[in-house]
């Protein structure tokens, strides 16, 4: 795997992250053991993933899965809050017409 492969994976996470977020990744190798850490910092919160293994591809896959799950949870909570705001707003509009 090349640096380009890892950059592509990080760019995909950047696209999924909250607007204005910064993505940082660190990969290290000690003998045949790889370790990866990804952090995403944003106004919406901090996301963190860490994985290790003997194959860089497996480590990268684990990291992406962990981060994707966190981002999906954030998106579902955000969508739920926006839906509630819309309901409250709609209620206020209807109530003010009476």
C-alpha cells in the first residue's frame, strides 16, 4: 500500500466529517506490526479511532470502519435534532397564526 492509498482513505473521511473538520492520521510500524490512529476535530466534537495488526490494509480497514460508525452516529443524532427543531418551528408558526 502506498501513501496515495492512505491519502485517498483520509480524503474520503474528510468528505464524511462535519464541515470545517480537520483529519489527522498517524501510522507506525514496529517490526511486522502496524498501528494507526485517526482523529477528526470539529465544532461538532472529536472523533477518534485506533487499530493495529500485522497488515496495513487490515489496520486501515479497521480504522475506517470505526470512524465511519462514529460519523454515522453523529449524522443520525444531528438529523434527529434538526427534525425536532423543524417540528418546534412549525408548531410556533401555526400557533402564532391563531
